[in-house]
């Protein structure tokens, strides 16, 4: 695909505009650094889950386990390794990104090993198995971390001053991670691998009969999804000054799933749009109605799911513009 065709498509343009807007907001201080890091985290976790859920059709209810695993790996690396800790505030925070790559790699390895037996399950059985994985990992962490260091009471690791990073450096690491995840989603969706995942989502048996290596593709997508989710958990944990068992909270997974459903399953644009809508609603309601925000948010999400089951982008893909079907150009 040449550069002209690339920029005729809404999805890459939207990605480019989104990345530029976040960068401008940071440079002009239109929003706080914490706010921008949080919105990138929200969008990022939806895009990470999209690789296995949106493309392959496997709903993982325990995906937050990878936030927790990599969050703890990152925290332990910078807590016990002064070289890593010293690097974090050098070179505009880019070393944070590379340390997060290591932490994400651990989650990818766990996902690959666990995925070998778990991905043989389908539907509700796969979802239940992933929830079990989350609880199993949480109990291991709660048992192991305090033994490793008695100061980690309740499996909470509060990073000391030498292991903290400047907010601007954390922003740079999150921005690079965020951009990588979005671009990876687009490239996967446009690739033969992505077409294979969509075929699995439509009819796995038929896809295998047609020559799609379903087992291989599912394992790769699950590992990639875990890898990116883990990177986000690592950087976000650093931004919070430490990690605790809340990283394993299933609420994070619910957020991921809802954002994808709101925007539209099986697309790149869907989770992007859905996560922005969800974050704006969540943030606005949390400030305006702190006691009832979850009830109101739940009602709004229920209405969207009932009346727009294909999501916002799903509705647009069925429309025409200037004689062309939007589904032919939106990705």
C-alpha cells in the first residue's frame, strides 16, 4: 500500500491525529501529565485486549493478570537493581520503555505457556479459565512477595526515592508504548495474520479446514496481547509509585471489554473510539456524581450494547459515503 492510499483511509489518519493531539496537549500543558498518562493507559489496555478478543474472538476475562505480573516484575527490577533505577531518569525516560519491554516479555511468556492448554477451550470455558489464571497469579504474588521482603506487607511494593522516575520521563515511556500498541493493531489488522485471526473469530473449524494454522495464530495473538498489556501495567505502576494487588482487580478487565464493545469488535478504530468515549464518560461522571458514577455509567453502557450491539464503528461500517461502503475504507 503506497503512502497516498494510506492517508486516504480514516483509521491511520485518526491514529496520527490522536498521537499528535496528545503530544500537543503535553507540550502546551493543556492537561496534567497524570491525566494524559491515564487516558493513554485506558486506550492502550483496550487496544491490547483487542488483539485476542477483537480479532480472534476469544474473550479473556482475566486479562488483568498481565497488568499485575509485569507491574510486579518491573517494580522488583528497579527496586533491586540500582543500574535500572539510575537509567530511568536518563535519556528522556526512554530506558523506562526498554525495562517495560522486559517486564512485558515475562507476561508474554506466561501467556504462551498457559495458552497452550487454555486456548483449546472456547467460549465461556476459555473466559472462566482466564479468570482462574488471574486469581491463581494473585494468590501466588500475595504469598511470595512478603516472603521475598518483609517490608512488602500485603504484597504492596512502594518504590523508594532512588527507584522513582520524573513524571515527564514516565510520560515519554507511556507515549512510546501507547503508539507501539496502536500501530501494532493496525498492522496486524491489515496483515495475513490478522485476516487469519478474523477467520478464527468467524468460524474456527472452517478457518482450519481452509489452511489457517489456528493454534499457532491463537498462541501468538494471546502472547502479543499479554505483552502489550504487561508493558502498560509496568509503566502505569511506575507512575503510581509502586504496585499492589489492585493491579489484579478484575475491574480493569471489565473496562477493557466494555471499551471494545462500545466502539466495535473486529476493528482497530472500534476500541480507539470506544475507549475515548468510555474514558470521557468515566472521568466526567466520577467528578460530577462520585457516589452514583458506576450506576450511571453502567446504564449508559447497557443502552449502547442494547441499541448498538455492533458498537459505534460497527454502525458506521454498515453505512455508505459518496457511493462507497465505509467498511471498505474504514480499516
